[in-house]
């Protein structure tokens, strides 16, 4: 979007002052793409001083401020750009997304509806509106808009989608393939809708008709948890051509999901052989409870810096906490974990897949995690979970609540302000001392 804005800006330049503004915006964009947000903000601010009636620098500055977590300032930039004449769908979409991150959900939804009204075919605006509605608990309308991501170019080819989309009709003996389509956490969260799917028809016929293609690291766990379904790693060729296909995240819409009647955990169960190994590896510790820790997500996720916690901050919050023995559940976190928690347990090197991770979690008393796949796993097993969330969380955690209809065993601990992990960690420590 920023590159397109810059091209349009250069096309419309009319004098040397605007050329100078374009140069400042172009340099700011390069700095932002290199990760130098503060330098980019400085350049965009110079551009605004050079041409205060030009909306383009306001748009650039708003995007950079949002990336820095300065949501109120970013929203003000988007509104100023609109007031200066940039009354365009993508600017309204930016405003809506920024307002959502600022916690101003009603305003966000209104802005995103405006963006969609100005360009009804804009998939990005529809998806963003869906996420805002889901965050606000408006499930039916939210799923309608959020599901538009399946219309994006390349979606069908990427997932090997045949075009025969199953919409809940009787199968009449045909084969049905459910396929995982987003991240590991999404698959762990939404696989709960598979048992209700099987209950639609004769359970005796289900193994011959339904298969579930998933990320390979989930296959063993899901086969143990859903023995009536043929689970296949999606990296392997399909065992048979599908008669009908359905994306996993379409199931809530087909089931007319409501937050007060979600399929409840525990719905994931480790294989018995893995449980036996981990019972031997982690026998009970007399007088102590075991606490699993996950402090970081996938660094390739563009929002990971907002959801991950510095390990040293987590270690400081847990220092001297009596009655708990900490256990590393963080993939690849062993060396850093041992430095932060010299007396902690680190079984993470043995986590060859999620079946092993689940069997380890089964031996723990509780987990502390940021918004990652392991958090979903603990919640799906019904394990007590303290979930640390950024100020602007993903839609599934909704807003202003400490519980989750998705995971009743979870306690949601939210940043009180953007970037404020100290407040959230203080609450975590208090809860661990009293719960």
C-alpha cells in the first residue's frame, strides 16, 4: 500500500516542494523497510512540515506510528489524511485497523464499514472488518466477512482446493477432506469442530468418508485424539482424490457457532505411549507444582515483537516464587532458559512433534504462555493456562475479559497499555501466588 501511495504521490507532484516531499517519503519508506522506524518517523514528520496540506506524508507517518505501537497518534494521522482529501478506501481501512489496535472497537468497525462501502470488492477491508467483529463477539457477521480471505488470489492453488466446497450438505457416500489452512494455533483451536461434524451422520461410516489433512507436526496428536478420522500430513500426497473439500476454519460457520455453545476442552489427548514416556521422564516432585513456560512466538510472524516477552522480564517476575518448579516449553529456548532459570527443567529438546509436547504438558500443573501454538495446545487439553496478551490481541481473545469461551481453563492477562509487559507480569505473579 505504501509503495502505491508513493507512486501516486509522485505522479501528482506539481512543483519542487512536492518533489522534496516525495523524496522525504521515499527515504522514510526505505528506513521503515530496514527496521529504522524512528528515523522513518522523523523523515515523514519533515515531509509534513514541508507540505502540511499534502495527505500522503500523513498516511506514511500513521503506518509507521502504528508499527511502533503508537495507535492513538496513528489514528490521528489517518483522520488528518482523510480531512486533507485522501478520502480513499485504503485510508479508511488503515484507520479502522489502527482504531482496533487502540481498543476503540466501535469506531474501528464504523471506519471499516466505510472502507467497504467505498470499495465493496476490497477483500482486505472485508477481512479486517470480520476480525474486528469477531473481536467484539459478533460471530455470525464476523465469520461472513473474515472468511473472504479464501477468495484471495492463489488460495485455491496453495491448498490444492478442487473447487467442490462442502457446505454441510449430506455426503451421500462421498469422501470429505477437511484441510488445515492457517497456522498451528488455528488448527489446534478449530479442530474441536470435527466431532460435531462426525455426529451429523452415521459414526460407523465416518472413517471411510472423512479425512483431515494437517501440518505434519500435529498428525500423531490428532490421530490419537480423533481415531474415527483418517489424519494425513499435508506434506504427503493425498491418499485419494477428495470428493468434497472444506477448510477447517469454515466449520464454525457451518455449525452456526455461538460463543456460549462451543465444543469444550479437553478435546486433544496425547498418545498413550508418549504419556508413558513422559510420566517416567517427569515423575511428581514432592511439595512442588510444575509450571510450563513459553515466552516467544515464531520470529517470522510480523507481529511477533508485540506478543513475545523478553525472557529476562519473565524470569524477574517469577524470581523467588515459592512452590513452583519452572519447565521450558519454548522450542529452541534451552540455552537462554538455563541462564534465566538455572534450576529449571528443560525437556524441550525432546519435542519432536506436538504429541510429545502434549504428553509433557500432561505432567505439569499449569502453563504460562504468550499467544502461540503451545498456548492453544494447553487450553485444548484443559490445562490451567495463564495467557499473556498484548494490548491489541488477536480477535479470538476478544476484549476486556479475563476468561475465554474457547478455553475455560485459561486466565487472560492483558497488557494494561501498549508495550506494558511489566503490568501484565505483576498480575501474573500475584495470580500464581494466590491461585
